[in-house]
C-alpha cells in the first residue's frame, strides 16, 4: 500500500512540475523562433531580443515593474513592521479595527480595491502615474507585511523592551537591537510576500496608472492581441532575472557560511535579503543605465501621444526622437471610447489619434485646440480624399493619420466574390457559415453593418431602426455562433481560421499581404469611410512639439514607414501610390485603396443620444454572445 | 511601554485614507448618478435595480461564481494530494519542491497566462498531442476549458503552499500516537491530518477563490473577446462605457457577496475548531 502511494505521489509531483514549467519552457523556445508563429518553429534567431532591446516601451515596462516592486517592498516592510510593533502595544479595540481595515484589500477581489483607489485618486485630483501606482502598491502590500510580522511580535516577551531600556538602551535602540532581530523571520517573509504581490499585480496597476506609465502586466495586456514574439523575449528575460536572483540568494549565503559557523541562521536570513536587494538593484541599474546613454543634448522635451495600439511604424518614434531630441511617451487605447473617458477626466496628452466621429465630439465639447496650419507645411503632401471631411470641414483641428473603409475579409477558398455581391452583409446570417465568422468588437461598426444590411443609414437616429439593427446582431451572435474579436482577427484571418470577418481596410491589406488566399470586399449596401486623425487637446503641455510631430508624420519618410509597417492607407499621396503600385508592399491589394465616391458609403457623425443607445445595446450583444457561447 | 503604541498612529491614518475611504467612494458612486459631486448628490437605487432586473447580468454573475467554484475545487483536488505528498518527503527534497512551486508565482501572472496561448492555439502542441493520442482535432483556445486551465495554472501554487505550511506545522508525533493507538493510515489521516490541515485548506480556498472570481485578463486572453465574466463587465463599465456609477454598483455587489462568503467560511472554520476542542 505504501509503495503504491509513493508511486502515485511521485507521478503527481512529476505531472505538476511539467504542468508548471512546460508553458514557460515553450515560451522560452519560441522567443528564439525566426518567424512570428507561436506554433511552428522555423529556425533560430535572436531578432525578437533585438526588437525588445530597441523597444523603449518594453525596457521601460521592465524598469517600472522592478523599481515599483523594490520600492513598494522596502516602504511597506518598514512601515508594516513599525506599525505591527506599535499595534501590539496598542489597545485591543484599535488593534482589531486595524485588522478589519487590513482585511479590506485582502478579502476583497482585486478589482474592487483597484476601482476604489482609482476613484480616490480621481476625487482628490492626484495625477495618475508612477507615484499613484507606487502608493497603490504600498497600500495593498502593508496589510500582508503586518499579517506576517504581527504573530512574531505578539509571541515576544512583552518585558523584553522594558528590560533593554532598564539596562540603559534608548527606545530606538531597544527597538532596533532587541525587538527587530527577534522578529526577523516574520519581516523577511512579509517582504517576500510584498515583493511577489507587487511583481504579480495587474488589475490594481491597470486602474491607477496614467501618463503612459506601464508595468510588465499592463504591457502584455495591451500588446497581446496581435502575435508579438517580443513578449516571449521579455518574459524569458524575466525568467532569467528571477532564476539568477534565486540562485544568488541561495548561493551567496552558502559561500559565506563557510567562514563562520556561529550565528549562522540569523546571518543567513539577513544575507538572503541583502543578496536579493543587491541583485534587484543591479538589475534596475542595468536597465536604467541603458536609458541614460540615450540622453541627447537637444531640447529634452517630452511629447505624450495617446493612440490605438499597434498603429505606428516601428521607426517613426525613434526617428522623430533622433531628429528633435525630444522624448516621446506613447500610451495605447483599445477604443475611442476608452480614450475619450481618460481625456474627459483631465489626463494630459499632447497628441491624440482618434477617429472621425470622436473628433467631432471632441470639437463639440471643446476638448481640442485649433491648429496653427503655418507650422504644418507638409500637409500639402496629403491626398484630398482624406481632407475636408464632414467631421472637421476645414481641417482646423485635425491632420489625417490613416484612412480607409470597413469591409469583409474572406477566405477565397470558401467564399466567392459573387456570393458576397449577392448577399452583402447578410452573409453573416447565412447558416452555411455558422461558427465560421468573426465580428469586430466595435459598437459603431457592428451597428453600421447591421443598419446597412437592413438598408438604413448608418447615422440613423430612429430608435425603431436601431432596435431592428440590435435584433439583426442578436440573431447573428445567438444563431451563428459568431466570435466577437478585436485585433486578434488579424493573425487569425491571416491563417485562414474562419471564412469571414469584419475588418478595417488596413488590417485587410495586412492580412492579404500575409496570405494570398484572402480577399477583401466592400459590400454594395455601402460602408463606413473613416479617417483617423491627429489632434491636440486643449490642455496639452507642449503644443509646439505636437505641431512638429504632426508635420513630421505628413512627411514622406514617416508616412512611408508608418503605412508600410501597419498596412493602413496613408494620407500622403506619394506614399499611397508608391505602396499600391508595382513593386510596392501592397501591390494590387484592393484593401489598401479604399473605394471612393460611392454614393452608399458614409462617414460617421457624432450624436450623443444615439451613441448612448448603441453603446448600451452593444454591451448587451456581447453579453448575449457570451451567454450563448456556453 | 506606551511609547511604542504611538508607532501605530501614522498607519491608522493611512489605512483610513487608503483602505477605507476608497470603499466609501465606491459606495457613494454606486448610490448616485453621474455628474454629482461630493457636495451635492441625490440618492438612487437605479444602478442596483438595473443589475438585478436583467437576466443577462445575473447570468454573467452566476457564471463567474461557477467558474470560481470549479477553479477552487480543481485546485483543491490537485493541491491537497500534492501538498500531502510533498510534506512527507525528506527535508532537502521538500525545500527543493517548494521552491519549484514558488518560482512560477514569481514570474508575472500575465506572462504565465500568455505562455499558454501558443500551447493551446490551433496547430499548437496541445492539439498535436491530442491528435497523436487519437482524440481528434480538439479546439482549446477560446473555450471555457482554456479559461479554467489558465485559472488553475495561475492559482494552484497558492493552494499547495497554504496546505503544505499547515501540514508542516503539524506535530509528527501525533501520527505516531494515532498509530500506537491502533489507527491505520487512512483512519489516522481522517482523524488527525485532515482536521489539522483545515486552516491551510481554508486559507488556500480564499487565495484561489477571490482572484478567480474577479480575474478579467485570463478570460480575455484565453477565453477570447466574448468570454464575459463579472470582472470584464466591471472593467467595461469603467474603461470603455464610462458608466462609473453602474460599475461601482457591480463592484459593491461583488464586495458584499465576497464578504458574505468569507464570513460563511470563517464560521465553518471556527465551528470546526470548537468541535475539535470539545473532543
């Protein structure tokens, strides 16, 4: 019986170890993969590591993660220990009250703590950023330190400190020389918990951060929609840092131990903590050091950009920094709505890149400023289809960034163009393609296809029509098993995972350039001709630099780099024609050149009431989809 | 030693500011409407009404709770035997195994979850193994199974560590005594080990259940855009919909549910202890 149990036990442990480490190993292996794929290893390459080192975002995320973790650990360990000692001598009521308060972050789901802290910072108008993130981390770490120090303090002989002081020690000496050494194990384990919690945290950091400050978790969360093997490289680096520090922590005391046998245990603990801190400091300095080299004499000003994720050529920012000596901080949003909430709540940026209808709203609500056209001389280079659109008829406020249409990307092996012409958007209700379609998670474009499919204007304000559109979408998600996705559609369609999907033309162009079997179709019922443009918020810190950036992006080099990399249509005429013509990256790909002058096409207008209705209905659609999927 | 007691004062102020006030703010937001300030606001139950009268929201809530329960049960089923086996190995191996289980928790949770995407995606290793085993083409990514897997993967170390530390605190001579008194291994386990490890089990359940209920990145990364749990719903209200008051109301509902559940667990624990003492 015993033997048998042993065998099962060993199997279980072996299984667990494999379970824990297989994904990590897999990730490490694929960080050396030559291609983008996460499933097929095509050859050894270090290019993702180069990408990672070149990406300021990633290096800063690493720095933020570890510097916050170290600072939060230090602060919360010291504060927590002192408070625990104080509390042990306080009245019982007080002690219990603090215990109850400490239970709030421990016993509440993270998201509740996160939202509470976010509301706190907003109510007291503390600008969200590095400091708020640190404060939040300290706030949720201290309770754990107290929890682990308190039992040790309370198990001490209460007369210990008195005895020390009777013998002539000052209170401080009594604390430092008598009490602290006795409770070191509690302090160390508290510090370890604090460090782990801080490094691991995502939800709280995500809600209390601002100004583009992001830690590793936030970076992975915002970048993971499109396959990005650099994430594997960063993760591998983290694994290496952790493993090295663990090795050092365990080895250094072992080496030093040989010198003295006495007082081993206590010294060991101190040495371990010391080694841990040392390693951490070295790691932080290493990351910081690299940054320092990049300092430039020119200007040293800061430009804050808030734009959609994965929406900029990889050399645009570095080149601009090189050119001007300014430092650019980029923050990414998932949707115009997300951007709007932050801007409306007073966060400051120098450049925003919203869509047409959102620009209309920002103009209406006086959140953006008029541009000084004299400073944007390169705007002469822009194509007229992207200029003077209804959302900003004189282009007083905005400079086009990318433009395009919304359409259907389809697998030419499964769907023919004739069929699309015949059925239009209603092909998304055709049972033939059940479980074979993607919808895009955008409230306005989802309602656009539904309204167009029903023959209405996409700018309708009629509640009856909106309701019909809701029913169309509800039918689509509940009977067709449609998946509602965001940017992951790009890689999935490039690998032909489904027959049909709704995409923006630029993503369509990218998909078609990756996979020749894919086609892009703009239905005859009409579509959304959109334009994303750069604007400067009213409260921008550095409008001059912002104008400089706008001007730079209109130039041939920047526009080429941008459009070539992302796949969206450039407003720079020369770039657009070059990329589409023979030898260009998007040669002959129809998605790159959106349909112009078709009477059924429209662009979006902003209407507060309609927006609210659509927004609510779309949340419901997503919930229905989620409930139907089960 | 009154002097030392003053050391706690700064923290009490801090705790009121950073721990209690945020909760009060959530409550305030949840009972008011947009546009209200702290100075002038009117009380409303509208947001709670909106949540409780809509079967779709309630479905999301119940599904989130179900997933958290399933995750906790799975973690317990894997974690308890594992902790038990580990606690019975020699000191050196034991330390090593505990280290092996702790290390993954030091690697960022998002990174750990991200690591699964490649393994689970179409044409990935897991699918290949299934094909090889003759299970056919099984789709993993963007299913509930994937979400559960991600949760268990992330949270099971906490369960193991908690139970393990409870088992380690146990006095080994108790088992010998039980054996001397004629108990066989199964009986000794039932009468001695299990009750004594219960505090660890309860701590483990707390540490697994809480994050499992509110996690929104695991469903988003492994469940796909349409896997909507209560955490996603709250995130959505704050980040994209801008309905902070409604979002606060859902947070309050969640906080209250958690508090009730935790009280229940605590009660069960103390009753159990009382019973033990009676014996």
